[in-house]
C-alpha cells in the first residue's frame, strides 16, 4: 500500500495519467477497487520487488 501511495501521490509521475495525484485515502480506495476488479491486473517481476517505479497496472480489454 505504501509503495503504491508513493507512486500515485507524486504529481510528476501521474501528470500524464487521466487523474491527479492521490491522497493516502484515495490510494487506499483505488487499491481496493483494483483488487476487486476483473478489469485490472498487475505484473511484478520478483527481481524488481519494492521498486515502485516499475509497478505496472494494466486494463483488460
């Protein structure tokens, strides 16, 4: 959760996303939705664990 927040609260990182930087509570709600959704999945390489700069969320088409 903290790694995702660190990523989503950074205005420089999300400036090209369709949303603004998120607060901690907004990040928590976003994570809950992402976990429960069939539209989203995440891929993480074991070699990159804890490297939030390489966190990737994808939307299923």
